[in-house]
C-alpha cells in the first residue's frame, strides 16, 4: 500500500477525526467545530480524498490569534480549520509510525507517549548519578 493510500485509509482518517475531536480545538476561519466533523466527513470525505489524490486539495487559511506571553508581549498563533487539522493528523499518524523508531531515545519534543515531565525525569536521573551538565539542543 502506498503512503498516500495509508494516509487516506478509512481507519486512519477515522482515528485522525477521533484525535482531533478529543483535543477539542478551536474552530478555524470557517468557524466549523469538532462537533461537526463526523457529519462533514460523512458527506465530503470522498471529494476530500479525491482532491488530495489529484493533488488539488488546498488547505484553508489559518485563523490568526495572539497569545499573551509571560513578558507581556503576544505571540501569533495560526489556527487551522478542523478539517485541515484532520488531514494533518492523518499524515502525522502515518509518518510517525515510520520515523519515530529512528529518533533518539533522549528526544522528547512532540513525541507520542513522551512529555516534558519525562524529559525532566531523565535529567534528574542523570544528575542523581553524578552528571553536572544538561544541554538543550535543537540539533
């Protein structure tokens, strides 16, 4: 099965819809909510899949909001539509199964079943056995 077929499989899309619904995310520019996902996909799934397969699918613009930071400034945040979020989630689910096994066991950012708390726990374990330095790297 090709990658795009895995991404667009009924089971993968169903899981993606469930995950987006669980996150209870904010609506995008179209104002569609997660509560509307099931009925929307029931009605439009075939045309969405067809557009993606024909490389004609265009995600909608993101809704721009500004989140306050601790220093008083605001940082911009783009909120995609819930439909685009489902497509992104479907892609991420398939790619994560392929690539996650190749990531470092010491990498915790944006990884399934790993959190900042897990990273802190690992740092504490190293400190407790005598290490004195912790390096946070983006590479």
